[in-house]
């Protein structure tokens, strides 16, 4: 067992860090409060080879491993927390599911602009009546000639305000076996954006309404019976959420650590008060423990999908740890930490969302309990 990066990984880490410090650190605070998608960051990351890190070279990717993509998220977030979302979108989210299961035609049409940083894809799973119980989704795919008619709606979809295509979970028939997915072009007739809203993080989302949207057979990603494959791919997205939770917690910790070594009160540096030293010790414990769980889940996946159990353990722990560390770091910086002069309040708000998004902590703990007792616990009444 070796807890160090390989030479190649260390070189990659250092080169991403240099790129991030040079191109992303300037303007990091403004970017965190800007609406919309940071397209200029996406394009510069594409040029740097940071989109499609884990995708096959034949598909326009870099042929790297999941741990490489995690390293990229960490190094980018350390310089610009908001830009870590671009690493997520270009490596961990629905782009990875698309690359895994798409036909050549689907890849040609959708993957290329995503990898150039010119478009973004959303995953539409959640519906007004299907949140944690996602298999209760109602959006229907009804056969119609050489394709399907899609009817239904999706809520809370990240990037929905500006995505070009939606990887939508749909129902081809009853039960879990009836669930699959289609690619819906946002310009297609019958796609409507409902009420616009925003999360506590500032990220915009809009309700997506599908009214008799015609989807040809060629735009079906996975037909009926595809749910398990989709969720296996979704575990990659969870690893990205896990990595960002920890990375934003670490960003806040690092800023507070620097502050504690320069800010004086009562004639002493903050770091000289034992009450604050113990806060830092607790933060460090959480960050290091979370890091090991994250790297275990990512490293064991290598070039495949991560294990559901290791992902659940890493995500549940790191979501909590990232939030708690950001919260304590903010406390250490006092009024300045609570102010938009610094990015700690932003990190705290973002970390809060990942405790809900991509499988809430409670739902992940349900999954962990199933591993503990080696049996399933159906949640349905
Ligand atoms: C920042 C953010 C980004 C998101 N991005 C996307 C996206 O891109 N695409 C998408 O499809 N969705 C997205 N979502 C939606 C997200 O997946 C759902 O919010 C999540 O699955 C929870 O569903 P819900 O909000 O309906 O809560 P509910 O399912 O109503 O749950 C409410 C509470 O009850 C708890 N709970 C529910 N069932 C159980 C149970 N069996 N045992 C114990 N506790 C339980 C939950 O953990 C939660 O705390 C996003 C959400 C957020 C916050």
C-alpha cells in the first residue's frame, strides 16, 4: 500500500496547479458571484486538456483515470472554487454517462462541443414528485413512429438555465425496469423552461417542461432496463460532488489558517489561542479522513465506475466534513469570513448543497446500512 501520488500524478497535479494559479486565481471572487456558466474558463480548460480527462482518446478525451480527474478538481478549486464546477461538468457529470453508453452518432453530435467547452449537458432525474425516490419518476416516453413522445417535467436540474442538451431519465414502461434515458435537445419543439429560480449557492435552475417532445430512436441513450447502468455512471458524478465538498472545505481551511497566522487580537496571533488551535486540529482530522475515503473510492475505480458502497461512504463523509470545515473556518475569520470580501461564505453555501444533491446524506447512509447488514431495506411503504 502506498499513500503517495505516482511521479506522473504529482507532475499532473503541479501542472494543473500552475495553470489554475495563473489563469483562474485572478477573478476567483468575482466568478463566484457571477450568474451564468463561466464559458471563458471552460474554453481555457478545454485547451489545457482538463475536459474529458477520463474519456477514451478515441472519443476526444485524455484516457486518464478517475483519480486524475479528482486531482484536477482539487487543484482548480484551491485557486478558484467556482471553476471546479467546470471540471465537474467536463468530467464527472452526465458527460461521463454519455461517453460510456452513447452511439457514435450521439457522440459526434453532443460530445464534441462539450469537450471544446462550448456547451454543457444536464442530467434531469428529479421531478416534483420524485426526489430521493427517483424511481417514482413519471416523465413518460411513449412510442410514436420511429421514436418517442416525451411528456413530463424536471426540477432542480443543475445548468438547466443554459444547457444545450438534457440527459433525461424517462419511463418507457412500469416499474424500475421501465426506466431508461433519452437525450433531449433544448431547442426541440415542446421543450419549455418553467419558473426560473436559484439555489442558496446562487446557481440558477429552471423547471424543465416537456410537452409532446419528439425524440427519434437515435436519441435514446438507454432504453427500458437502463436504470442500473445510469446509476452506476451517476456514481462518478457523486465522486465529483465528494471531491468538490472536500476541496471547498479545504479552500476555507487554508484561507483561515493563513489568517490565524497574521491576525492579532489581545496582543497575540489567533493561532496562539488554544481554543482556535483545537478547531484547526479538528478541521485537519476531517479533511485528512475524507481525503482517504475519496481517494479509495476514486483509485479503486481506476478507469471504470466506482463502487456504490465506497462512493456512498466517501460522499456521506466528505459532504458533512466539507460543510463543517467551511463553517469552522468562517468562524475563525469572524466578520470577514461572513463577508463577501472572502470566499468562505461561498464555500459554506456550496458545501451545504452537496449534502442534498446527488443522493442526500440520509439516502447514502441507507445504502451504507444495506452493506453493513448485507441485505436490502426497501424504503417504499
Ligand atoms: C445543489 C443541487 C443540485 C441539484 N442538481 C440536480 C441535477 O442536476 N439533476 C437532478 O435531477 N436533480 C438535481 N438536484 C436534486 C436532488 O437530486 C434532490 O434534491 C435530492 O435527490 C433530494 O430530493 P428532494 O429535494 O425531492 O427531497 P426529498 O426526497 O423530498 O427528501 C427530503 C428529506 O427527506 C430525506 N429522506 C427522503 N427519503 C428518505 C429515506 N428513505 N430515509 C431517510 N431520509 C429520507 C432526504 O434525505 C431529505 O433530507 C439537485 C439538488 C441540489 C440541492
